[in-house]
């Protein structure tokens, strides 16, 4: 609690002074939320609003994408490489495809940009000093606000007994199905007297980013290749590609099992391979971890009730206390209307309701995360760790040099309150509002 209060006081002082003298970062991870319907940006410290500003997002034909982003790059002086070298001072890049927060002399409180989020000059300068690379920015069609979420499935920092190798030093490896046949080695020590104080995991590294999503075609093929290898059918090094060697392995399996030799990956084939290997049902979910924009781990998990959408959620960890093994999570559920083709491909028959008060808890209830995976992530937990949940996997904006970026799809009539016709009646807001 003291930690969050200190961070809140720091940002209040920063906004009141409206100066970039700090030139660095604040003591705690802040959450930036842009509401397109209100044309407003709010900064949250945990669940508390500490500052607001008016913005201008993309106009018709140049709509600002909505979703979960992070700051990929910061430049005090930047010029557009798309729009005639237009100045974009105090630029904070959200996507490599051209979306950013930046200062502007024209912020009319209605959509007016070519896709970026324009900020008043004084606020943009101040915000630039208050953020760091990797800081999260949410852009939503309607106003959303972080709420405290308490759930047993959320990660907490590990407490480690003296002389035990730190869990954060454990090797992280890609999740291939054959790993399930191998025992997990856990370092053990003799029981210690209860009076001994525990040694805790502490890290000064950038916080980890976690994504939970559905397992896609590539991941499913990786699993299948690994299982075929385990069964003695040489599918080569698992790479998620339906190449010649994989086809040959599939045909050999089909011949041995009296199945039609077509070499194709079908639900019937997958079920037969899993049954032969004694693995039960194939995993339908995955958990991925990144740190400093670099992939660390990928593991399979199980999503119960797969016909029900997970929805799109973002959670940020605050007040992470490694001494007590506790963390406070603050979460947001975002609208995301999946196309009918996507719903069919994923087998979803019930869509998510982002406005439900227990939307995040309902999704967390359905996740079965292996205990060894949970322990490894707990060993990496630190202040500002984040968790994104979505149905649609790694989108095109997530790649090398990014965190997990989730683009959401507009819900019908979400922007009805923001129209060109509302310009005259909309009162211009002050560029900076401090919440006492």
C-alpha cells in the first residue's frame, strides 16, 4: 500500500509541476487508458485515477485501432515517415505499423488524427517523462477502468527456502508434448527450522508479460509432430509446418493403424495419435511469457468449456510483495466482437460479455495451468507483471521487439457518441486534470 501511495504522490507532483525535469520513470507501473467515445486519456495507479487529458484519435477512414498495447519506442523528436514528415514530438510508439501517442498543437476533443492518439503539448511532455518502454496502453471504444481482481488462478511471487536454487533461474523451454513423458526435476532441501526467515526472489529486471490464449494450428501441429516422433514415426524437428517429412510420418502412422493414407491433419488423425500415445484429449490452450520484448516460454494448458469465448482481458500486478508471497491484480475486460469465421474456426458458440461484472473471474475459473508452469512463472513475478487473455492467439502486430499486442474488433455502435456533428456542442476540456 505504501508503494502505491508513493507512486501516486509522484505522479501528482509531476502533473502539478508539469515539467519533464525528472526525465526518467516513476516508482510504480502506471496504466494508461484511452477512451475513444470520450476522447479522453486516463492514467491509473492501481485502481485510482491520478491524471486525465483530452485526446484526438483517428478520424473517419483513419480509425485508431483498439486493444492492448505497450510502449515499444520513445523519441522526444520524431517525424512521420508516412505523412510528409509531420512533426510528432514526444512520440511513444504503440505498434510498428505506425500507431503512437504524441504531442500536437491540434487536439480538438473529437477524432481528427490519421490514426495516432494526439495529446496536448504540455501533457504529452509530462507523460513522456512518466512512462517507460514496455508500459501498457489500452485503447477502447468505450470507457473502461481497472478493477481489483482476487482469484486463486492469478500468479503470486514465490518464496524460496535458503540454499534452494531460485525458481527464476530455472530453464524455460518450449512446450512440446513429449515433455509430458519426462519427469520434472525439483531441487529439494532438508526441512528447515520454522524460525529461519525465508529468502525471497527479488529482481530488478523488467516485468514479465504473460499471454493466455487458444492453441492455434501451428501449435497443434507442433504437438502432433512431437507425438509422432515419440511413437517412432520420424516427423523431423517439430516446426509447426506441414512439410514432406511430416506428411510421410502421418502416412506411416495411418498405414500402421489401418487408416486412410492421406497424410492430412484432421481431427480424426489427431484423436488417433493422442489415443495411441495415451495422452487423452489434445491441449486447446497455451500460455506464453515474454520479458524485455523477447519470448521466454510457451507451454500448453487446458481451457475448459472451449465452446465459450474467453473474452479479451488485461490485468496488471501491483503491490507485489515477495516477503509475503502476495500481489494485487487490477483487471479490465474489453469489447471484442469476433468475426463469424473466427467463431466457427475456434468452435465458439457462446460469445463473451465484457460488461459482465464477473467476466474475468469466469474466464479464470476455466483455466487449468500445470503446477510446474505456475511455479516457474511465480518465480519470475515482480512489480508490474501483466497478464493478457484472448481467444485469437498471436496477432500480426505481435512479433520481434514487441510485447503481446491484442487488437480488438469494434462492437456495433460503440462509437455512436463520437461523431463529427458533435463538434459544436462538445465542450473543450482542459488539457490536464489532476485528481486529488
